[in-house]
C-alpha cells in the first residue's frame, strides 16, 4: 500500500490544523495505530507552526507567503516533509536546547522525540528550509489498507 498527498498552504495559523486533520484522517482510514497517528500529527503540527512563523519574509528575495506539506505512507513507513521559502535555518539554532521555562523553541526537539529519523536542511538551489521526518508504522488489527 502506498498513499501520498501534498498541500500548498498559506503561511497562516489556520493552515496548521488543516494539515494535521488531513494526516490524521489519512492514517486513521488506512488503519494506522492510534499512538503512531498521534505522534506524527503532533510532529506535523510543530513543523507547520515553524513554517508559519519563520518560513517567509516579505523583505527576503524569494520569500513566500506559502509553504508545502507532503506526506508519504509507503509500506511500513511514513515520511512527512514541510518546506518553506524563508531565509533558511541557522544550524546553530538546532544545536541549542531551549531553556526549561522558554515559551518557544521546543518544536524541533519535540519532532526529534516523536519521529524515528529527522532531517533539517536547505531547499536545493533556493532559499528556504525543509524539515522531513520518518516514523515506522504500526497497524491496527482491523486495518483495511494495511501493508502486506
């Protein structure tokens, strides 16, 4: 079984639950275990929130008021990619842990905890950041679209 979809979304807070609901609906319909569904939906929400907050700058050449979310359920693995056109991700940012009382900055740490593999990089040949993460899928016993 292989399912994939891609969304082109406005950098608006209202787009985050839309992407999350589509992912949850896809995984629940396919028969993915509810705990895996939850983990991936939280990780997706964090990645989308980062794209909305940091993914564009009107003063930045090539910046955009949109971002892209792509999800692949292929066999036993799910891969999610969130790509924006912002100024890019400073590598040093990803190595510092936020303070315990910080209100922001925990999203990438949370994604790393919820996913099996995380990659954060630049869009090839363009400004922007791509956050991609994978997780091995577990299936409900009654999964209608379970991989065989």
